[in-house]
C-alpha cells in the first residue's frame, strides 16, 4: 500500500498559471503603449506650435531695430506739444497744406539713455531728438503717403526713423490718436 500512495501523489499535475497574471501583463503593455503614443503626440504638437511661432518672428538685424516681439509695457509719450501735438506744413513750401497730428510713441523703459527711471519720462536730449525726427519726418513725407491705406507703413517708417535717431529698440510702436490734413 505504501507504493500506491506514492503513485497517486506523483500523478497530480501542477496547477495552470493564473489567468489574472496574464491579464495584468496585457494591461501594463497597453498602458505603456498609450503613454508612448501620448508623448509622441505631445512632442509633435509642441514642435508644430514652436515652428509656427518662430516663423512669425522677424530675423536678423530687423529684429534688433524693431525691438523685442513681446515686451513689457512701455512708456507712452506724446510727441510735439503736450496739448496740441505736432503742427507742420506738408507737401512742400508752396502747397499750402498743413498737418496737425497727435502722435504717441511707446518707448522701451529699459533704455537708460532715452528714459529717465525716476520720472518715467524721456531724457531731455532724447525728447528733443524724438520731436525733431517726428517733425522732419512729417515735413518730408509726400501728400500721397498720408493716405489712410498707407497708415501702417507710415507708422512703421516713423518708428524706424525714431529708432535710428535714438538707438535700435528704443521705440516699440507708434500710435496716431488724431490726424488732420488741411
């Protein structure tokens, strides 16, 4: 009888692997695949966004002259007389045309040679230069260039002229608040 007992014990097969272990492996593999696909998708979207933003930024020396694309708030200064603005004759000495304009320039507060930190206004020499450049620019502009369709180009040219006189990046933008050509 002792031999019979041994036979019974040896014929018992080991239990099959648990099905929950196989399901856990499949779940882990599925999660890893989703994480990898998600990271690849995020990287692709990031690359697309960065290339679109970078293509809008001007390159080379033009960027240095126009100042930074994104900047802190500048200091707004009205050019010419603080109440009246700028009054000049345009179109040559015999045209009889006059321009009265209120032009506001947004100056870079980081330019110490242009902006007085304590008063947050223009340095005296920078104020004289800015008013002189604006007046000369307006006087030398032809009557056709004052057309409303050309206003954006007009403002860009005035900004470039101010930056040339005061140093690149001194003026962020130019705004026209009133414009009377008579």
